[in-house]
């Protein structure tokens, strides 16, 4: 009896509802039935449908049989976030002002630190830039907070005349021994200032090489080197006493001493990789001959194809002759009278 009465009341209530509510309820019930009859039960299309019903139909809770109201609300909020993420990407914010205008704002702010944003905006209007005071204020604060900084290229160009670099590399001998080549190069003209060879490098030997490289009061302000133990523990203090500050490169960072590493590659590719030295004397003689050629004749790209010792004299008259270097491994060309 109660069941029949409940069914009668539901029928009367349904008759009083609008056709739209009945259609949406029928859609919701059928959709839930379809979800139960397939695997997986929930798809993105299901979430989108219920998020739409939550927004368009106030009585959506009455039709829930399989789903929980909290689940539908969670789907709706996730859809809302995705919608606004998509809309934000399609419609970017206010367009940024041109780079020229930003640089001009920074220039005016640094040159006139007492000027406010409105004062700078007045100058910009006179120069043909219609920019709001709020935008000027934002870029003005950035300019005053970040003073103009020089680039590393500029810094090194201004200091390279005071910088030398030192490094070691090894060369195998005919009898399967190992020789150690020590050299010093200046950053200013990429000139190899000193080179020597030993089979047993130690602190006293390395210090003598530095003294020979800095003879006649020719010494740098800074010396870049790695952390090789051959320099000894007292090298930094001894170098400071003669006016040289030692700059140690970080561990496993050969790029920190890039010029010296590049010269090691050049010495290998153009000299020692093509030779089998017999002993220290033999390798020293070959390296000194190549270093003379390297400093006086070999053109360098970083020096606009000049040599480390300066531009070569242009010869226009005479016959071109070839002068062998290292037995013909390289050649030096000059003009001689016929």
C-alpha cells in the first residue's frame, strides 16, 4: 500500500514539473545506466556532461543514483580550471612595450634618479611614447634596482693585458716514459711566454719556470692555473710576494682556463702528436722551434689573423720561398730577391 501511494505521489509530482526538467532527469538516469553497462565506467565525456548539468540544471542532485554529489562538484571544478587555462592561453595579457621604450625609461631613470614616474612619462610623451605612469613606474624601479652591468667580454678585454695562464700536459717518449710540458701564455696577444720540459715536475722546478717567464720585470697581475699538486703548497704566497695573484680554477672545470686548454690542443695537433721524442732535450728543442713559429708567424683568428708578436710586414717584391719548420711539418713563407 505504501509503495503504491509513493508511486502515485511521484507521478503527481512529475506531472507538475516542466518538460525541461523531465528531459534532463531522463538524460541523467539513462547516462548513469550506460555508465554501469560499460568498462571503464567514467570517461572525460561523462565528466563534461555532468559538469554541464551542474551548471544548467538546479535539480541535478535528485537524479544521482550511481554518482556522488561531491564527485560531480569535483569534476565541475576541474573543468573550470581547464577552461580558464585554455582561455588564458588564447588571450594573452597586455602587450609589452617596445624594447626601445624600455631602454629609454631605464636611461631616463638612471640619468635622473630624482624624477618620478609622472615626470618621466611627460618626457616620453614629448618624445612620441604614450606610456602610462604605472608602466613607467614599474620599469623605473627595475632600472634603479639593477645598475648597468658590463658584459664579461668587456671585463676580460679590459683586464686581459694583466692576465697570464699556466698549465701542464704530458707527452709519451720512445721508451714509454712520460714527459711533462709546462708553459705560460698571456691573454693579451695569446703569446706563449715560456715553455719547458721535465720528467719529474716538483714545486722548485715549477717556481724556477715562473721566474724565467717573468724575467726583465715582465710579469702579470693575475695568473690562472689549476690545482695540480706540482705547484706546491707555498706557490700562492711566493707569487704574491713578487706581485702576482694566483687564480685557481674550480675542480673539473677546464673551461675556466679555456685559453690555456686551447693552446694545449694546438700544441698537440700541430706539434707533439706528429713526433716521438727521445728525451727531454729532444722534446724541448722541438717545442722551442714550434713556439718561435707560433709567436712570430702563425696567424690567429682571435687576433684578426695577426701573430702574437704583432702584424707581419707585407712583402710585395721578390720570389716566394718556403722555409721549413720542424723538418717540413710546417712552413714559413717569405719573399726573397731573385
